[in-house]
């Protein structure tokens, strides 16, 4: 401890204006105590013709990834109430993660606590998004701060996938246009091995390849859960983009050729 500064602000869980401690996202004990990662701005990917040939030079950072989001009291509340259950879920995911892209895993995790896991996941979305979430979506902080409640309005849906997180992904709330003519998706996304999560608001029940795990909110207590879950790749810092490395590279090549051919 002590490595991370406290800063003043509004706690995104209780709403108090106070000193905010550093909240690891995901929790420090779930393999996020000494993460080495390149922090690359979203736009830098697009300034670049081919991010694989000329990777954008992000600042290499070390230490856990996190945000000054919660007051000390809320931080330790999460740590004692939800993190142990979350850790078990993460350990199960790591055990089945493979060294391959786009694989459908079928597996069972024994004695997991879905409600607590869901509360921890929602707290991570509160942590990465600004305190505007408190005003816009107070139901989210209420769901997390009251450990008994199963009430999370139906407009909120949470999706999960397995991932090695080739690039870790922390995408703040945005509206992702669907270029294929479907509805735009109102979402925020976090990907850090072994899971990726998408929180959507007022969107459809299904997203291709992703598991809708919203019903975790209904299961208090421990149970054995069977899953069929895709392992997806996250090369680009774009929400809902799970193209494999080969797909991304060939599409980049295509667009470069198109630009050259048309003298753009
Ligand atoms: Zn607080």
C-alpha cells in the first residue's frame, strides 16, 4: 500500500465527497497486483495504419490497474463482501483458459456465488466510469451497496466472455453504432484475463458470442454452474470487437489497398 495516492472526489458508491482510495479493477487479489501493461489512448490506434506492424507506443505502466473511485469505507466493504466470491470465479476461469482464439469452452465451476459476483462486476463498472453514473444510474450503486438486494432493473444487462485479453480493455460508457443496420448499443466494457464483461443499458437480450449473465443477480448463495462460453480476443481497444489477429490484419491490409487503389 502507500504506493497509490488518495485523491479527493465523490465516491461512486456512497456518493460522499471525501478522499478516494485506489480501487484495483479487477481486484488486486485476482492477478492485478503487478500488471505490466501499455496504456495506449483510444485515438492512437486510429492514427496508425497498422497497429500490429507499428504498435502505438503507450506508456508502460506497472503495478495494479485501478482508479480512484471509492472512499476507504466502500473500498473495504467491497473487499470483504464480494471479492472472495469474485476470486473463486476468476480462478475457475483461469483454469480453463487456453492458448487459442475463438474457442467454445464447456465447463462447470463448483460452488460459486452468482449474486456476489454480479455485485463485484457492477462495482468495477462504477469504478471505471465517472461519477456521472451515480446521477444517471443510481440503481447500479444501490445494487452494489446493499448486499441483500437482488434488485437490478431489467434495462441493465451484463454479458461475459472468456479472454486472454491480448489487449486489456477498459472502455467507458459509449454508444457503439452497429454498422450492419442493427440497433446501436449503449455499453461499457472491461476485459482483463480471464474474463471480459459488457454492461449494456436499454439494449437487446442477446449479443453474438457473449453470455448474458444478468440472471446472476437472482442467485443468492453458492451453486455449481455449467457454462458454454466463448474465449474471444481483444486486439483493438474498441468495444464489442472480438476479431482474431488474422481477421484484424487482413481487414487492415484490405483497407490500405483500397485507399491506395483509389488514391485517397
Ligand atoms: Zn463511499
